[in-house]
C-alpha cells in the first residue's frame, strides 16, 4: 500500500465513493462515521493521512482537527478537511485549526489524489527524518539543537512586480518573516549566490512571455540552495491542471490567485513551521552524528550508524507490511587500483563511487560505507522489481564513466561494482537485520563468482 488513509464522514455513500477512488490508487482506507470513532481508532493504529468532513454528528470536523493537532502522536499527520460549505469563514477556520487543505464537495478526483500524493510524500520524508533522529537518540549521539534565531526569509515572485508587491502588503504584519519581492529572472541566480537561503518561495504557475512557473519549480527543487525551501505555487482560479502538476512536481502547497490575504498568510505560516521542524530534524542528524557516525573518507554513514538504522527500518516495515531492499555493493578488483595507482587514487575512487551512489538514490534511502571497498544501501518501501531497477541503475552509473584522477587526466580509471540484493518485509523474507545483510552478502559473492559487474538477488528475494 502507498499509505493508510482514515476517512471520517457521516454519510456512508460519501465514504464509499472516496474509498473506491483511493483504493484504486492503492491506498489503504479506514472508515469512520463519527469523531468518537476516529479518536478511538487512534488508540490502536495511526493513519498516514486524515480526510475529515466538517459535518460530523457528534463533533464538527474542525474541532476534531484541533484535537488531533493537540495530540503529540498525531500532530504531524497530514489532514484534509472537506465540506459542502465553501464560505470563507469555514475555510479559514479549518486552516487555523491546523488542516493542511480544505477541499469543497463534490470532490474533484484529480485534485484530491494529487493532494493525497503530495501530503503522503511529505509525511514519508518527515517520518524518515524522525526515524534517523530516533536512531541517533538510541545510540546516545543526539545533541540539543540550537534554537532557531535567524529571521525566516520569504521570497515573493510574480508575473508582474505589482502583483508581488500586493502580496507583500497583504501579508506584512500577518507573517513574522523577512519578506522580499524578487523578479523571476533573478531568482535562480540570486539564491545560488546569496549566503542567506530562502525558507519559503511563492511563485505563480504561469509567468509572463510564455515562461512556466512549473519549470522554475523544477529548477528550485533540483538545486542544493533551494531543495529544502518550502514552495507555494499560486495558480489561476479554476486552473486545476497547474495545481495538480505543481503538487506532483514538489510544491509544498498551492492556492488560487483569488485567495484572500488571511488564507495566504495561514498557508505560508504552516509551511514555515514545517520547514523549521524539518531543519531541526536534519540538524540533529547532520550535526549530532557527523563525527561519530560518518565515514571520514566518503562522508557516508558508517557501519555503526547503518546497522541500528536498518534495524529500525525493518521493524517499521514489519509493522506496516511494506517491503524494503538491502544492497551490498563491492568494488571489483579494487586492490589493482591501489597497486597500480596508489592508495591516494584508491581513496579518490571510493569518494567518487560514494558520490555517484548517493546521487542516484532518493533522500529517504540509506547509503553507508561498511568498510574497505564495500557499501550498504537500504531502500524503504521498495519491492523486488523496484530494487532490481535501482541496483542496475547503480551498477551502470559506476561502469559507464571512468573515475578521473589528477595524474591520469586523459583516461581515468575504469571501475565496476558487483551488487548483492535481499528483500525484507515480505512474507517469505526476513526482518532480522543480520540475516538480511548476510543474505545480501551471499548474493554479492555469487555476483563476484559469476563474473563480477552484475546484480544478484539473495534466495529470499529470488
């Protein structure tokens, strides 16, 4: 399943229609008729997302939303409020209560699914950061994070300067942040050179002269300087295609151009709060574990961090019945590199291989150096077919280009890797980390004995 969604609606027909739509997209669905049944269900299991109707028989959906946000166990779970009431006070009340989105009934299936995909993805990234923070805490390496003191920075980009200036006038005083208007032509160059990175960027779906804000969105998401910034896309009223595309391309939120200042301010504030929380979690991992838990040569996590993290990943996979993949990669004939070119060249090869592996994986995937020329990759929510594609991608990115060295500028060093893969979280697999890594190790040996530069799966993943 892609995620577990709890639907609360007093009308059975509404619940059934939503369940059919979400189930068709491979989401697991739990139904509730009352607020009480929602709260009772949380004592047993937590969903990945709530969809709550405003008009519940025992407690209105907005009050239920507040209760969910007040509980530390559910405060960060994405929540969508739906209603036949489309008036501004109801919409703003839902957002003030902590809803991530307010959707009018009858629901548009495409925008509903796009919003669900977006929020589930955001939830998965947040949970992965928390998982890594928890691993650090259990190992005794979590450190207090310095309080956030730098003023938050918001950039407003519009198709015309007067529109952006109007946005700034409307939200100043409502959002506590440094608010700057910037022409879209200068945005990429400015953010790449500025020492102060933006916390949130507001961009339109369409720009003047036929330029697309969605292309700008893709650029922002691909760059290190703005990869973690919250991005809010403003689309023309009724332009649901742009809203859906923006959500699927990585926008954190979308809103219609006709929205009032209060709604824009509420959405900006919520995204700034989420961004601050994500920054804090990253800081815990990056600062608290950097020296003790990373390999100094490659910058990857080391064995000391990787195995406890993999154990926590396995437990979560077992609890949620989701598969995950474990790969062990070994550089073929690495001793020849050291013998022919020296250990400095060998170190350069390992650094470059580590970089290529990390660049070809998702941010939620774990990459570690186990020691010597051996690497570990762990991929949550990855079945055997996806693991095969990912492993082949890694093998090819190492094989296809030699590693360039300073004393060999013309040709570099050609290297390949052999990869052993095991799948956990499946009925015939294993959640025992030692056995799983051993299974991947044995598969690696088969890859080596079978001629090297190939991917082999362990018996449990065959």
